[in-house]
């Protein structure tokens, strides 16, 4: 019985094994095999956790102006538009790789003049040749396929980079919106405190004139008044900076316009139920981006490995038309074909170094992917724990604020009756102001942490991208 003939690739591989050497192919990485174990569930208690909303987390903050800011940024933010162009470029790169298929076509028009040694002008000749060189390289070792795979994964990586840029930009706008609302509230509180200190100063001046208090008490109240003025101006400066910064994010000229700036902080939404840590790997764009980048570097390593082996190419039609420059006559060339087998020898060490470099870059991409995962899990665990702890801290500050208000009211009555000194009364007033500002700061911190948790979980912000399978938002 005749044995089945071996394939062309296997035959050439066997015949050239002595020339190419036994260089091992770079290993491919498995994104499911990680150097650490993934917890089956988050460590946070879910007793207070509610079902995830289906409208996007921006809607939970209850501001139509904030949603308008987000939509404006998605259309005009310069950084996002830059990534959008980068996405287009990777698409063009993929088209370029896929359309080549190892085929190269070059055309060349040349003119030449020959002069006879006899000196007879009749021996002089002038002519022209139109070359059309076509070369097709056989993809024996899968290099073209690896290059196409690399280009495909590079495009996918940038797609996820675009999605993550959208997520990050939305969170950045929400954080800026919360900060502006926080500063607006602080400005009101500090303006009220300043007015209060002015009233106290006027009262102390009258008491000094009556000889009821010393001049030192007046200087003490003037100091508090100056500190209140300084705090107010500092808050106004920060508010102006934040308002101008949001204009940059929205792709607009950085003016300070108080119109439509938030002046109140919303209630902090409850934590929505969280999927398992394993599921976050399938929805966070930065993790998917790192996965795609790893696959692209694996494909690049395979393409570099294919360069170690011989290249077989077919050339056809090196010359299609010739003619005489002194006349109008021309003639067609005969069809010419040739086959070339190119085996790198002298530069083999360079090619091996290129393979090792590509394999090292793939290993770097794997550890970068691992680091991305660990940081993602850390962000979720930390922000989730922060949510509950900050909520308890905020509640404690509110209790302290309520008690301080009662103490200040009692100290004011006791001061008016002569039972408390002026400094005791002013100290209790200052404590109320400080705790009121801390309560506003704490509420803003809780909101910022809640936004950070939505970003850490990779949750979509707007209704149109609630379902990840809808794809990348386009504008």
C-alpha cells in the first residue's frame, strides 16, 4: 500500500531543518492562567446592597445639567477625539495588512541611450522600458496570518481603550461636578460665617466702648474675621479654577460662568449589587484592553519567529512594454516568471534576537495585564469598603454638628447673661462652622467615592451604553 505523501510545508520544514536550526516557537499566553487566585466574591457585606439600576449611574445623581455636560464632552473632548482618531488609524492599519496578502506590485518607467564605439551616429540607440514587477510570497510559516492577527488585536485593544476613555471621562466630569457643588456650598457657609463674624465684631466694639470687654477681645474677634475672609477667598479661587477646568474637559474656552453651576449636593446613592470578581474581567474596558494588547504581542512574536524560516516567493511579468524613443513603435514583452527561495543565514543572529525581543515584549504584556487585574480588584475592594466606612464617618460628623449647634446656642445665651466669656462663645461658634464645612466635605467625599466605585466596576454611565454588547458609543 502506498504511503500518503507528506504536505509541502512539512517536506520543506524537514529539508531545511539543518539550515534553520531547532529554535523553539515563543509560547502563547493564557489570560485565564494567572499567578494569583481570584476570590469567588467580593469581601464587602451585601446586606445594604441593592439591585443595579438599568439607566446608567449618571441618572442616579439626578442632574440633567450633569448629563448634558457628559454628552457635550463625548462630542468635544480633545483627548477622547484623539483616541477616536487612533481607533481609525488602527482600522486603516488592519486594512493595509489584510489587503496585502503577501502580494507586492511595483511599476517603473526607464529610458536609456547607448553610443557606439565606432563613432557612427547610426549606432546610437535610444529606448524606453515599462516594468511591472509583481511578487507574491507564499505564507508557508503563517507570518501573514500572524500579522493579520496582530493588527486585529491592536484594533480591538484601541476599541477598549476608547471605551475606557469614555468611562474615565464620564467619571472625571462627575467628580468635577461634585467638587463644584461642594465649593459652592462652602462658599455659602463661609459667606454666612463672615457675616456672622462681622456682626460679632460690631457687637464687641460696642462692648469695648462701654468698658464691658477688653481691647484684647476685640483683637481676637478681628483675627477670626480676617481668617474668615481668607477662607472665603480661597474657596472662591478654587471654585473659579474648577469651573474653568470643566470647560476644558467639555472642549470649550475656559471662562468662569456661574450660570448652571451646581449649588447643591445630591443624596449619596446606595451601592448596587456587584458581580463576582471573575465577571469584572469581562466588562472593564481597561482589562479587556490589556487582554487584547497581550494577544497582539503574542501574534507579533509568532510573526517574528516565522522570519527564521525560508521565504518562497513567485515573481511574474518583470517587463511588459518596450519601445524606441526615436519613433512611435513599441512591442510587448514575453511573459517572464521566476521563483525565489530566500534563507537568512548571515543575519540569523539578528533574527533570533528579534524573536527573543518579541517574546520578551509578550511577557511584559502578560505582567502588565496581571498588574491591571490586581489594581482593578484593589479599586473595587477599597472603594466598596470606603463606601460603608465613610457613610458611618459622615453620620458621626452630622451627630457632632447637631450637638455643636446646641452647645453654641447655650454658650450664646450664657454669654449674654454674663455666665460665659466672649472667647468661650466665639470658640463654640467656630466649632459649628468647622463641623458644617466638614459635613459638606464628607458628603462630597462619599459621592466621589461612589463615582469611583462605578468606574472600578466598569459600569456604564448613560442609558445608551448600559448593555456592553451594544458596542462602542459613536458620535
